[in-house]
C-alpha cells in the first residue's frame, strides 16, 4: 500500500536529483530550520550530526525508512536513492548507474552550480561525487561557499541562507574551459565505469600534489586532473608564485597514489605517465609524511627482498608501526636516477637491480653513496671492491690503531649502549663487527671515537652534568635553539645528539631554570589537565569500551569524527565521545548478547535476522551491534514463531521436520524473511499439528 502523507508538503523527486536535496526541499517546505532536525524528527535512529546526513544518504534502508515516515511514494524514492551493490556496510553504491565506493561521495559540504540551482531549484546527484569540480552546462567551477560573503554551505540550509543576492553570486562563479568542465559529466553520460574509477584515483593524485604544496589552494584542480586523465602531465605546474621551496620530487613520488593501487589498470596508467617526461622540475615539502611498506615498495618499484635489505642497511628511514618516511624513498629514487641512462630514470631501481645481478641492490646503493664525487662511475667498479658490512662501513682492508668495545666506548662517552648503537646505525660513528673472541662484537677505532667526542655530545650527558632529566633537558636545549643532528624522529638515533660547539655557546644554567616550552608543541601536564574538552585516543577507547587500536576503524566507519583526521595521534571532543558512549549503552546491544536472548547461535541469529534484512547489524570497530529497538522487534516475532531448527530442537525431532511438513502442505510458515537464497521461514510455535510430534520426556 502507498504510504499516507504524514506532512503537509511532499516534494516530487526529480530525475538526477541528490537524495539529500529531496529531503532538504521537504524540510524547507514543512518549515523546518535545518535538514538534520527534519530528518531526525522523521527517523530518531539517525545520528543528530552533520556526519549523520552522510550516513543517511549512503544507507538505502535508512533513507527509505525516513522517506516512508515522511509519506513519500516508493516510486519517487527509487528515483533518487543510492542503492547498494552488495549486503555489507562498505559495499559499493550505485550512483547515476555507476558503482562508486562510499568514500567517493561527500556530504559534508553542499557543492553546486548556482546558475543550475536557480534554474531547477534542486541539487544534482552528480555534484555529490568527491571529484565533481565543474558544471558541464554553464562551464563554471562548483562552489561550496558563497562567492560574495564566503559563508560556507552545508546540507542543513538552502545555499542562499546567507542573504546575498543570488544573481550576484552566480556572476562571481569562476569560469572553466569546456574540456575540463564536462569531464565527469561525459563519464556519467557514457556510463564509463573504468573511466570513473581512473578519474577518482587521479583525484587522489592531485590532492596529494596539493598536500605537497605543488598546487595553490586557490587554483582549481580540474585542469591538472583533465591532463592526467588523458595520459599527459599538466602543461604548466600549478604551483604558487615565487621561487620553488622544498626538495626535488621524483615522478614516481608524484604518482604514489596510482602506483600503490591494487588495481592493475590504475598502475598501468601511472606507468604511461612515467613514460612521458615532464618539462618542469617539481619541488615540494614531504616533511613527516610516512607510507606503509606496500606503498613504499610500489613507489620504488621493487619487491620485498631488496626492500628489506635497503631498510636493514639504513637506506630507508623507518617510522612507527613499520612505516617508511617518504623523504627517504624520494631521496633514494633521485640518487638512483643520476646513475642510469636518461630514458631509464622513470624506473631507476629495477634497472640497477637488473644491471648488477651478482650484487644486492643495497650493496649497489651503498657503493654509490661511498664513492659519490670521488670515485669512478659505478659501471667501472668491480663488484668485489665494495662489500658492505653490517655496521654500514666499507670493508676493504684492516684499519690501523687500537679498538674499543661498545662497553668501553659507552664509558668514555658517558652515555648508554643504546645511544652508541644509534649513532653507529646513523653513520655518525665508524665501527665494524668482529673481534678475536666475538664475531658480532662492535669494534670502534680510538681515533674515530676521539673525533666523535670532540665534535658531538649527547643531550643526556649534558643533562646528567646539570642534574636534570635527560628527556626534558634535551627538549629545553631544542627550545633554546640547539638543533639536534640525530635522535628520535630524525634518524635511527635513540638519544638526541648535538654539536658540542653549539652547546658550549649556551647558558646551561639559565636554560635549566627557564620556563619549559616543548619544541613539538606538546602541553605541560598541568595544561593538559585544563583541557577538559578534548580526549586522547586512549581515553576515547576507554570510554567506548574498545581497544585503542580499533579507534581508527571506528572513525573510518563514521561513528565519530576526530579533531584532525590527518594527525598522527587522534584526539576527539569529549562531549562527542561521551554522547556516543551513552548512545551505545542506551540504544545498542552486542550481537553475541542479542543472540543469547533468542537462544540462537551467533551464526544462526545473523542468518535469520540480519542477512534477510529484517534488522540491521551495525559494525562498531571489530564488533557487530544491534539496536535495542531491532532486538525487541526480533523478540516479539520470536515469541510466537521460530525457525524449523529451533522447533525441531524443542520437539526433540530432526531440524527438517517443519520443512517436510510444509512440502506436504500440512504446515504453513507464518513469516517469510528475505528473498532468494537468503529466504528463511518462521513457523508458529503453538500450531496444533506440532503437538503430535512432541516426544515423551
């Protein structure tokens, strides 16, 4: 039956309209000040937040339930709803007839062409795509803020709620050339699934360029995106005006999102771009950017074995949790590019690996580093001339002079063994492996140790001389302007290491007594106690009752939004975390507990109620949770009906009893859940026929 209208105004869905645009028109027509308040009044299970609108648009079940409460006819809802192409939470959506990942659709800001909105009165679904930058009809760039007063737009209100003149807003939209403007529209019109997948991947590439500082935030990305889509580098680098800043970037570093993709077509397009040389020298700031090992290997173009050796020998800088610093990957590519032919610079490391088959790639790189500027070219060198030992030094003859062991060097430098090992690994202190009694013992030449002690000093050594904490005093030295040459976050050093002449110029007593300011921007313990409106990841995990490692998964699932999504350590608003915790305790139950309430196993509960679509199972980290309202709905049905397996268990009969009686036409199911292979029959518990099959106990 058609739903009876429950609101005085029901908008008619338009072809190609965005789902949230339809609900926004319904909210405005019924006098609601914002879309989220209107949607929440229609469906109280919706999150009352801006992220809740994105969840509403991406969930067809939630959207249909909201529209059903509103009284919208089902055929009109079908015109705008984004259907799922599977049964899982993160399955692809059907958007304009094409499959897209849920993350490819954005709903935080309302992006649109003002001229189109003035003509039609609604927003198009095409604008929901994260890489929608321009309007194919009016050849202008889409905007998500008022061009006059720059007030941001969101889905809660109409784009003209700022009060500016709509005509003036339309005239101020930035124009765009014809070819880039109609790029996304043509892909949708011609239903090019592979083209849309490539277009979306290239969007991540140009966003990566913007993060590196190659593209000014005020410059549109669609021009560079169009060039990359056609297999060409941009005609001119869309870099900010002024001299380039930062290190030189290798082309493979620029195309890291493409090369690291698991889609062979995307990798092939990246290879096509690498085959075409760029006319420009790209420079940017890699900073503290880190990559997963899979990404680093894909950018370098090598396998696990040579990658592991490069990492072990210190040619690649590691960060926390097995991540690799992007700056070391880029430096390695540039170094290798200078020692291959010009036409081979797009893929330098595999070329070196194939050229010197009798040597490891790490040994080749080490020989390049050791001979840079003072030795013949690598092609003239004999492989036996350069053999790397584990200490990072070239083994080619015994050194003259006495040696100190690691313990003796530690006592002379007044530090700890771990700090000495760190500077050896960083290449600041020359040492070699192998003594008369121990083949793995570190041996350090006396002259090398004296030279190191004359030039460097450990921050922990200076702190002990001042009677201060080593960690805090090292940070005080950094706050006073001393720049460490080695240490945590810089290289493999375990302790901050400074130039001795730089430390001797400082007034150490004043530094010890001065107010402390962390160079990393960390607040003191007292200041952190005052910040009661924020929560760290650990505190948020404790409040939500999950493992801290699952917090990032919860963020990706859309349950909670961090203050800075790109930060290394996430932090959250305390009120939002507590609100989510209260909502979980009041409205949700774990799948295991819900299954116990029915007496079913977890697998049977999921098969009966969730897979059939009778209720929804929500992923929360690595848990599946069920809404209390859905659980009550299940229990109300379960009291009067049960599956054939459950009834057979109660009667002491085989689980196929009810199924066989149904085939004979003697028993009819009272509920049929799901369709196709997921269909489940529920039979009445108190059917008189079943009493005849009750076994005597």
